[in-house]
């Protein structure tokens, strides 16, 4: 009788692309784009891959890489490769005290999310199934939008992405009333009338200002306004803003834990729920949130603004959950994303491949092509 499969190795690979034009938002400015991958290998040499969210602060990627090495690798190597969900719960439980002691729930959750992606990818590859089908999805086709446009000259970028097949576009706002209105007017003028436009304020406003700004911006026929107020504001405050605005609200990238998502889904404050597969939950938590959101009549739109592995994982998550949501695809140049060879957009939609797992072998393709950007 052969020995059960177990985890043989856990490795992080860190890349950083120094952007020629910094990416600005109400949160701050990104002068480089990081990508922190986690690779898990089993005792027969099969591999699974995930990506850990690490955009802020600038040294956040290195910190999370050290956390994986010092905290999570010892908890994983030698463990039996059973259901990824069991490891998600186990790692969450075993690091509870360290999370409290360090006051770092975010970085720990992000590491667990990337590890969960890698374990799920490995399981799907062993079943010779694409992730979306392995997780119970019915269709490989999904909608997507071009994200993170602006705040400088959003029109030309939007036109370029329209030509590439996108039909929905998200603009960064929260940078001042006049600038926001000017950018939105430019974006709407640059696109055909049927184009969908979303806005992301990155928590820039207090509730009264949010209501005022959404009223001012609503004339541009918006699909949603994302994070107009603090993600930590009470749900009663979110509900009060939603009740005063005709434009649906979107949020979720900065929530953690099943209870927070359940409360958000049932609060009636949101039309769109947006967990980030690299921030909390991985596939295990994200799929549960997605299915709950769809069952409640909301659109499930996973958040992603990182490298190509996390983007592919996010797209598989959306396809597995179903519903009428959108995948988020960053519109800014980034070879760490582009190296993943994403499926082409056709009239606002794309179709994931039938190849096992994420749909590519990062060790053979993505990692070698990005050697100039690898820093550890």
C-alpha cells in the first residue's frame, strides 16, 4: 500500500516591477507592483500555486514572505494532503494566538489565503480538472471589467481597452470633487453610450460627503460606487448611505471572516460583494461567500489588483460561484500580470481554459519569463 500524499515543500517567490508611471488612488501611490507567489509541492513532485496580497506598504511583500517561511512552512511540511478546507481551518486555528499577540490579522490571513489557493490548485491538478470545474462551476465563460483607470487621462486607456474587447470600466475617484467629476466626464465621453462605468473611492469619504458625491456623480449612469466610506464603518452607516443613493454600493475586499461577510450580504446595503482571494479566504472562504451572495440575489465580483496567478485564481473563483458578477482585470501595464497569458476578451466576456488547475504551469512559463523582476 502506497503512503498517503503529504506536503513536501513550501516556497515563496517574490517579484517586483518598478512602474514607469506610478499608480495613484485615494489610498496612496504605488511606485512598484509586487507579486508574492507561494508554491506547494507534494511528495510525488506535483505542484500547486497561489498568490498572496501584498500591495501596501511597500515592504509588505517581504514581510509576508518571511511569515510564510517562519510560521506557515513548519505547520505544513509533512502534513497529509487531504481537503484544502481542512488546512484553511487548521492554519487559522493554530495561528490564532500569534495573530492576537502581533496585532497582524491581515498579513496572517493573506498568507493563509495564498496557501489555500496553492493547495486547491494542487488538488485540481491531481484530478486533471480546471479549477472552476473542480470547485463545482458550470461554465467557463465570465464577464470582466477593466479596472483602476485614472486618475490621469482615463479616456485614452479606456478607449484602448474597449478595442481589446472590454465593455465595463472602473475609475478611481476620491481625489477631490472637481477632479473626480472631470475624470468621469472624460471617461464617459471617451466610450460608447452602452459602456458600463463603475467608480472606486477607496474609502475616501465620510458618510455625508459620500451621499453628496454619489448624487453628483450619478448622472453618468453608474453600475456601482465601491467603498465610498470606511470598510470599518458600522453596517448601519453603510445602509444609511445606500438608502439615500440610487447607485448601488460595492464592497468586500477589506472584510475578513465568515461572520463579516454574512452580515454584509444580509444587510441590504450592497448590490455587489467583492472578497479578495489573496486577502482572506482563498478558494475555501471565497467560494462560500460567493455562493451565499449569489443565493441572496447579489452580484459576486471578486476583487483583484495584483499579479497574474492571483488574477487567474480570482477568475476561476468567479466561474465556480456562478451568478452574473464581473472579474476585475487591472488596466495598468504590469508584466507580472500579463505573463499569465489571460484568455482574450470578446464583447466583455472571456472563457477560462480546460487545462488542469489554474490553466498554466508557472514553473515552466511564468516564472522563467519574469526572472528580471525576481528579488527572492
